[in-house]
C-alpha cells in the first residue's frame, strides 16, 4: 500500500500509526529541493496534518508539544487528525521550517540520528534546544548560525 504525502511517496508496510520513521526527514529533503514558488503554493494550501504526526514520531515528542511549537491548539490538531485535514498556512510554514533545518542539520552531522539528537538537546550557544526555537524566523536564523559555525569551524 502506498500513501501520497505532499509530493513524496511513502511506502507503507507498517500500520498507519507507525509510518516510516524517516518519512518526516524525507519530506524535508523534498521541500528543500522544491522551487520556491512551489514551496509557497504548498504552504499557502496547507500541508496534511499527518506530517505533524510523522514529525512528532520522528522526534519522539508528543503531538501536544509539537502543536504548541507550531502555534496550534491540541483541540484543533485532534479535530484535524480525525478529519484528515490540512494545517493552516502559518502552521504549514513552521512545520516546513523545522523540516528544512532538520535537513541542514543532517548535512552538517552527516547522520539523521546525530542531527535529530542535536535538535533535541539543549545547546549552550542557543540557550535551549534548537527545535524549541523554530517557531520564529529569528530563532531559525540563530539555529542556522550555529549549524554554520559547526560546519565551518566558526564560533557560535
């Protein structure tokens, strides 16, 4: 059985609740390669709420915690999950931002597992976990600066 999630195809061999552990990371790579106009159209149209579920599974955090980061209530997420709906443009953009920075971290650390761990652990240069800062553009810029410092040996 195959499932379309945005513009990538996920081969589903496990029950729905346990989609490919790397589905979120794969989606992030697809988003990174998208032409900006196509990415804008995707964000404006909203991404499937299943991507939030996949992201929460990928990071091993609760949907409530991820929903808070995206600026959406638990009740709204629950309703959208039940109906199979889409996230709004703001939430879609935040989720895409998380996915894009995850792919940047994977390039820097050359491993999805190391990148994921880095995103979830408190960072001295940032003052908190990189993931927790991705609800704002300014936070994302700071996370990118630290990633660049790691990649190129600069000071964070």
